[in-house]
C-alpha cells in the first residue's frame, strides 16, 4: 500500500480538536489563512488579479480553484495535511505560538520565486539541496536548465536565492497572501539522526566539529582527552542527545538549523502553508508542486539512488543506547513536529 494512501487512512481517524484560534499577526499587519471554501481569485493590495498574472493562473489558484472541478486524491491528501497543522496549532496554542509576532529575521528560510509566485521554506536534511537547485532553475530566468548540473555547494550560497526577509514589510505581506507557500518535512528523529551522521561522523565537517563538537565533548564527556576537547570530531550520538536536552543549551542560543525543529524554522502556526510535502512521498509531492507552478511538463524533481540515506532501521539502532529518560526528554523537544505533521511515536521509543 502506498505511503500517501496509508497516511490518508490514518488521518481519516483523527478527531478534530478546536480549542483555540491560531491566526497570527505579522509585525503590525494582520495576515490570514486562505479560506479553503472560497476561490483564491481576488484583488491583491497592488490591484492586480492573482489569477491573471502574465495571462495565466497562479499556483495558488490552481491549488484552491483547480481547472478540473473534481478533487483528486492528491488534493484531498494535502487538504488533510493542512488541517492537521491547523488543528495542532489550535490544540497546542500555548506551545506553538510562544511568540505572538514574527519579524523579517524569522523569514530567512523562506525562498521566493517571483516568476512562478512560489515561497519555499527549506528544512535542512529534507531534500533541501535538490529543492534549492529547483528554485534556482525556476527563478534563474534561463540561467539554469538542469538542476543536477548545479553543484551542491552552489545551491547553498545565499546570494543565489532571494529570501523573504529581504523584502519590505508590505512586500512580505503581499507575497505571504498571494504566493503558494510550501515546505517539506521528515520523521523528526530520522531527520535528527541524518543531521548527526552528516555533521559529526564525516571527517570533512571540521567547522561543525570545532563549533559544536568541542562544546558537546566538554559538557557531556567525563574525563575527555585533550585531543577530543581540541578536535571535537568523535561526538557520540548519546552525547549529542544529552546536549540537545540540556536546558543550558536551549537557554544559550537557538539550535543549529540542521537539528532545529521544523515549527521553529518555518513558523507554520503563524504562516499558512498551502502544501506540506513529506520526505516519504518526496518525488510525488515535489512534482505536484511543479505541476501547480505550470512547469511539470518539462521540469521534474531530481531522483537518484543514495545508498547512504538515513533509514528508519538505522534510526532505531542509534536510539538503542539512549536511556528512556533521555528519549522522553528528546521527544518533548520535537513533540510538536511529530503531532503537526502526523508522525506516530516511534515503536522503538521507551517513553517514561
């Protein structure tokens, strides 16, 4: 049975909770969730019909007011994912909306494509390199044609993509209301193990070893050698987990983006995302976004076999040596991501 079908079946059993409102304000300007019941075709602040930009339908209208009247299984699935985020924000409003207002600095992960009216919030360790490549193709106006010809390091050069925090406040609000906003998520602990493997077990990541590894060894390892304290290149997963749940860590500074929670990176309780793609259905969800953008006939999400990918089985092995106390504390850190994006509590966890 396909992952998307399993997800639909699981989400059909979710009982909606309506405990509080999740509408948020941005700076001094109130923006709102697009209605799922009304057409998107309306006047924007600049007096141009959203549907008629450059004589074509926008991705936002194609999603909410499709050309074909019948609802596809894909459209229904994404509606259910949106509902899941909204319900979780309402039910956990005290946690999900600790901050009542966002500032432009909170929007540095939201990549903007003006030509196709798209906003993509990138989440590290959830295929963000390939999606940044795609955004470079989409916004490059002919500079790029094949996303896989763009080197990975070039995709992560900030100057190659424009982010929402670079706009003025009125421009930000206009785009949040008028552009199709999407993100991709992954099972939280699988993403966490992927980040650990990439940043702490690869010898070439010396910057992470120096910046975080030395600090983790110093705080979490008794009787650490001088070489370990100096190099920070042999951090154990148990030490990494202890570092994440340490209250001192959370008071000291925000998590690095590679292990920061998705709800802290993309603010889905303040910003209404029109599409929530999943790593488990990556190719299918990605190509759906491209079809909505009107480029699906000639641009596809890059696919290739990657034998080093972190799997659920691998994640299970990494958690075998984590105490039930630390597992419980770590789950609390990522709990909103589990709930918001409909990921079950892993069967390997021994929660207290």
